[in-house]
C-alpha cells in the first residue's frame, strides 16, 4: 500500500465536462491506497478462498429488467466490440454488446479466457463484487475525494496525472485509446494492459489514468457538491443519496449509480477525454463492463 497524505486540494474542473463542476477546495485525511488496480490473479485468490460468485455469473431477475428479451436474462456482462469502420459517436450501442457468458474469467465473452492476463486488471465486476473483495482484504473502496486526491499525485489543479500538457507524439504516459475510435486502435491499445505498464504518478500509484475505470464508494449525482457545506468531508462531499443517484433519463430502471473514476482504454480524445483526475462518470451498481475495475484503500 502507498501512503496518500491528507490535506486540502482543488477537486473537480470548471473547464471540461459539466458533471465535473464546480471546482472546489476539499479536505481529506491521510490514507493508504493500493498502488495498482486489483488484478485477475489477485481476484482469483479471493474467489478461490471464499467461493464468491460475481454478479455477472448469476442469473438475472426478470422483474428488475422490464421489457428485456428473455435471451438476455442470463448471466453475462457488457463487452466492448470494435466497429468495422467509422460510426456516429452519439450511439454507444454500436460498440457495447450484452454478452451472455462474459464475466471476470471470460473478459471478451464465453470463448475467451485469462490466459496471459493474470496481471491485467480484473473487469466485469459490479460494485457489490468490488466491495466484497475489499471487505475480504480488510480494506475498503475509496471515496471519490480520496481517489481524486490520490490520482493527482501532488500536482494540484493539473489537467492530467502527469501535468498540464497532453501526451506528445512518441510519449507513452497512459493506456487510453490511441487511434480512430471505436474501430481502429494502434498496436498495443484497444484492450486492457498489465497493471504498472506506465510510470507511476507522484505518489507512486500506477494507472490512475486509463486502462480501466475504477469504482468508488460515493453515490453519483449530476452536479458535484450540489448540497455540500463549505467545508467538505471525505465520505460524500456532495451530500448525494441513493435516490439522488438514479438516472432521471431512464426512470424504468431504478438501479442506483456510483461514481467511477480514471477513464479507461476506451477513452479517446475525439470521444471521451476522461482519463483525467477530475473526470467522473456514473455506473449502475449492478453492471460490470469490460473496462471497469477497482482498487482499494486502507485508513490511517
């Protein structure tokens, strides 16, 4: 574990996506954090010792998915599939597919395996799965404020985990999408990468930008700090709740959402410039995907 010093830091951004605003001073106490996301090998030890079955491996309850085709109500998860050519980037259903048989052991679908991927981050883990691992390990999932404090590595207010300038040609600073999204990735990109393949940030943490999105333990609300007091606390700086986290655009799905951070191997500058510390997205707590993982924290 790596020690993350406590203190006050500017959280969020006023110059990128609206859900990151407003930028605001937040105080967190010091804590320990895993230097990498949990790997397939590490998650395998947890499953072997506990017999744990992930959400993606369990049958679905039809009552929770009104209108869903019967063939979709089987164990599975969401898998990224590149398109054959350029597409309208407004319709993500063109590259995300509900795939029966996809789970942490079969990251690309039922015919895939973990061969050669022991050191890749575990994916297809729902929030419940990540929390179960953390509890087994005697740890916890980070709050959003803890995660962002750690990701900045002491570069307070910087755009990226390495500074303010984007990656230059020939540099390899983070594992995000290089190429034409979502159909043509440059060699070595377009899928997960072994953890620790890029230089760490100022606190010694790897992959705080790209590779996989990471679960936090905070409920997602559209506007950060909407109900917060002037002096924020680490647990939930926005004052959000389970009800606040429901997606108003999909009222038929009453599935709460948690904040995920860090971006993934699918973040492309032309589509999703979210491999930045301030970036945040909602993720339904029951949904694992082939680009969502997690890391753990421990308290002082």
